[in-house]
């Protein structure tokens, strides 16, 4: 599939390991090398800020989307190609999804988990045909992946939805997997307004 713009979910903290910021910077440079745009949460701090700065320096068009209530708290980035300030978290997530062809989660916290799970659910239910992936930096998501496999084994998650979440430690391999994703043909896609 053609991916022009990637939405990246990640932390407003930098985490304890330099590898998390380094992975964000490497992903930004990879997007530049492939002529892709970036959509992200709009902050200039933490992994988010490192991602945006590296992308801008590499010439990537960067769209940040941030709710008005978080604009000061998360310190909105004022040097982006485009900064969209929304009135709610729901509007933020909808705007990010509508502007993106694929989704990647880098290391982050509860907000990152929630954003990824929402778009992954939309793909699984056929509300959208956009691929979702985890960049598993330094094994950050290993325990989550173990839990997801447990949920499959316990019958609460079907194996197919688990498999549509692409997981890689290398950003280039992850982008290749997302680009080769094909939505299930047995589901009728809902209009984009459904998201």
C-alpha cells in the first residue's frame, strides 16, 4: 500500500534509556529518506520533541495535533510545518487518524498505549484499512506482547487481530511491513467519517 504520511505515537517523557530518543530520531530520518510526512502529538518535549526536531531537520513535513488543554502542559511545538489545536482528545485523535496512512507506536506511556489500541481496534473491526505497528525499542513492549499472546490463548483476542499488529525492533523493517499490509478482503470498509 502507498504510505505518504505516518502517525507516530510516543511519550512526552524521554524515558530512562537514550535508545528511546535515538530510535525516534532514526525513524524521523527514515521517513525523510522515503519522502514521507509525519503526524504526531504536537509537543516539543520528550520522545515527541526529539522525533519532531529530527524530522524537521531532515526536511520532513511535520503536523502536530494537540488539545488546547494540553498545549501549555505539554509545551506545544511552535516550529512545525503545521500545528493543529483541537478542543478535545477525541478531536485530536480523529484529526491525527484522518491525516495518516499508517500508525507506529514508539515507547511511551498510557496515552501512547491508548492511542495505539484505538487505531488497532479500528483496523481489526474494518473501520479503516490502515496498518498499525510497534517499534519495540530495546524490548520495551516485550511484556505487552506476552500479555497479548496470553489474551489470545485465553480466548479474548483472536489470533488474526494480534497478527495485524506489526512488531519490529528495526524501523526500516517495520515500515516495510506496514507498506506490505493488505486489509482483510472479507470486511467492508466503513467511510472515513466513522473514525
